[in-house]
C-alpha cells in the first residue's frame, strides 16, 4: 500500500507517451495534502511522467488556462479540496479539456465514485491504494486516450485489452469466443466484421451511413463535419459502430469505458450515452438528414440503430 516515497522501478522499459505523440506525458496533480502529493509525484516521476502539482481548485483552473505551460495529458484529482468541491471541479475541467481525469480520493461518501464517473471522470482510485494498481490504472487510462496508432505496447504496468464479457467464465478465466475480440483501443470488435450496411473506410476506420469514425486520427464526423466528443463518448461510439444493431449491456459498455464491470457504475453509462445521443441527433437536425443513433432497449442495454428516421412520430 502507499506509504513511502521509495518505489522499485519495475517499468524501466515503459516509455509514457502523450496523446499528442510526445514521449513525455504531462500530468496535473490536484492534491491538497503535501505528503500524499509528494508521494504520488515521486511515484509518477520515477516512471518518467512530468508532474505539475497544485493544491486547490483555483490553481488547477489557472494551470489548465496557462498558455506558457503544456496542456496536461492526464489530470489526477482529489475530491476534498480546501476551496471547491472536487466533483464540481471535475465537471468544469471536463468541459475545458479532452484530457482524461482520474479521481484519487479518500472521500467517505460511497457515491462519490459513481458521481465522479457520471460527471466525466475516466477512473476512480480510492485511498489508500496499492502502488502497482495505481500505476496500472494510470497507464491504462493514458493508453485509452491515445490515437490507435500511437499506443505503446503493454508494459509491466500496462494491461492488455480486456476480453469481451461474453468470453469470461464465472471463475474469471478467459475462453475462446466466436463473437467478439478486444481491439487495440479497448472496444469490442466483431470477429467477422460489422453488418452489411457498415462499410470499412480503410484500416482503422468505419462508417455507418453518414457517420464515420477514423481511429488513427481519433476523428468522428457526420456528413463530413467533425463532431466534438469526449474520450468516453468516443470509446462508446467506436464500440457501437463496431457492432451496429447489436444490443450491448451496461456491463459490457462499462468494461469498454473503465476496464471493469461494476453494478453501481453501470448506471453511469446512461449519462454518457445520453450525451452522445444528443450530439448525434443534433448533427442530424443540423444537416437535415437521417442517420444512426443510440437507442435504449428496455431491460437489456443500448444499441446503435442505423437509421432513426423510422422512429419519427
């Protein structure tokens, strides 16, 4: 468990890479406890990360708005700050930046994890934490935030993409699956390709009607116009587009977004899907043409319907 500043360097072969392709990954640490901040900072810097530490919400907002400083590739955020509610700060930062956010907190409120994820956080780590687990989660979140072609190979603290939930036995062992396999970005891809109406636009790209997604550029467009999605929305859409017209459970989607399933977290998928659906429908209305959208399947989950015009009243 965390409790000192001397950590064995077991990931010497791992080279952190920012989403922009730089070999140095910039981390903004928002933590008001000096001893905890020093421990986390030393731990991350020993793995090659560049860490900037601030101790309250006001300084965090200044840091992300400072043009003289590089934008963070990752934000690690404590919830119990002296000048602001960490959950409010999380929501604020997610509206300003595309960088992933990891909440790291000792908050006694059990629902803070759920609320944080609903507000856009990419992971939640409870204090006290295991050092190896902490570094694994950091590496995993950063890997998911990178464009497909820029992702480093898994390291001692990086994990391989999870197997599809349908391929996990009750004892936790993976078994062969004829239905899906895990793609490099953590989304689940059909083993034999998408539906007949989905067309691959080259390696790492897919199109469903006027909606297109390019993994290499991490770009989503509707009728040629780029859509601005959060990393979570992007991962969800990539998964839906890989399996159009297929119902996906909240647990499957939680596995894609956060790398693990949890009944209490699964419902937070509803919030992210709602935001994604709102953006897709707004694009259709703007261009005056029908297109795919995410629809709910009561009691089961969600699916990408390739043409929602048939649902118009």
